């Protein structure tokens, strides 16, 4: 039985939400900002997944640090989409909450991993 990995599960669910938001934004005729969000938002989960098989602790920290940067960038695009009226307040609040939770988790994991070196 596979052990539960909260950051892996949350980052994957976030990527699914980002893809669904991207599809919605394309129907609303927004292509440029949504592509940026798609790239950064899905990169988070991919990097977290990659970190599962890191070659070393330093590689693990590096991959999760990059995931943190991508999550931070995704939050920027979400905020920009909201402030330019491409997404509603309800859509914004829902997805940015998930993004910020992932950012907090990644900060904690990276900090803890660095302390144990």
C-alpha cells in the first residue's frame, strides 16, 4: 500500500484545477496569461513528483525550491487574471487558497530539509 504524500496529492489536484481553469479561460478568449498560468501551475506538481526520486538531499531541496518558485509565479498569474476581470472573485478565492497552501507546505518542507543537512 502506497504511503500518503500530502504535497504530492495537493500539487496534482492543483494542476488539475489549473488545467480546468485554462480550458475555461480559452472559452473566454484569454490565451496569453492563461498559458503562463498553465505552465507554472502544472510545473509545481511535476517538480514535486520528480523530487520523489531525487538523487540526493541537495537535489530534493533544489527540485522543491523550484516548485516553490513556480507556485509563487502561478499565484502571480492568478492574481493578474483576477485583477483584469478574467476570473471572478469566487474563482480567484478558491484557487488562490489552494496555491497559497501549497506555497506554505513547500516552504516548510524546504526549510526542514535544509535544517537536517
